[in-house]
């Protein structure tokens, strides 16, 4: 059973999900606050790939916001786990919880995927850009965590600072 995928030009399905603090947050709220919203779906907080991707989004947040783009992450993690993840890594943008995977399924980000050669049901790492009128201008599935934010920034015409060696 494959999940239907969203495509650019379609209207983004509406949702309201709790953030890490349990505050209901809707797509309409996010669009009202930011104009454009970059929504990314990740399988699980505290895992290496999801941490890399989330920390990379946090690192690019100022430049994305200056370009009029808000960022929000969505996973099936319960709010309590999102609080630990947010606080551990200093994440300042909303992390939303979809434990029953309703929104993830509607957005095509939960369904069959390949994992180590086997077909399993799970969260599909995905990224979407929702324009101020609620239409999708970007819908990407099965994205890689590493380097994804830099690729998106380039696609969106957002200049990111060069990474510094630590």
C-alpha cells in the first residue's frame, strides 16, 4: 500500500498539531507568522540523521527567516521527547508531534519505504515549502539528512554562511 504523494501546485493539507510544549499549532498559524513555511518531516528525535538535519536547519534559521521562510519540524515523537530534543540541541523553531501519524499520512510522509533492502511501514524523511496562499511550491520525499539544508537553501535562493571548521 503506497501513500499518495503531494506535488508542487497542490494545496497543502491543513493540520493542527501540538508543539513540544503541547501548544496546538496549525499550518494557518505558521503561514500567518512567517508567510512561507519550510516544513520537514523526520522519523525520530535523538537519532543521528534527524539530529544532523535539525541542527542544520537551526544553523540556517536566521538566513531562512530573513528570506521570509519559517521552519517547522514534524515527527511522530511525543511532546515530552521533543522538549528533550529541543533543549539538548538549542532548537528555537517549532517541533510538532504527530504520534498517530494522521498528518504525516495526509502529506504522504508515512507509508511504505525501503529500510536496509526491506519494505517496511514508516516515516519518510520529507521536505515541503508552503507558500503564503497555502499551495506547495516544493515537495520532496526520501531526502538525505546530511547536506539537505544546504541543497534546499540553494534551491530557494538563500545564501548560507560558509561552515567554519571547529
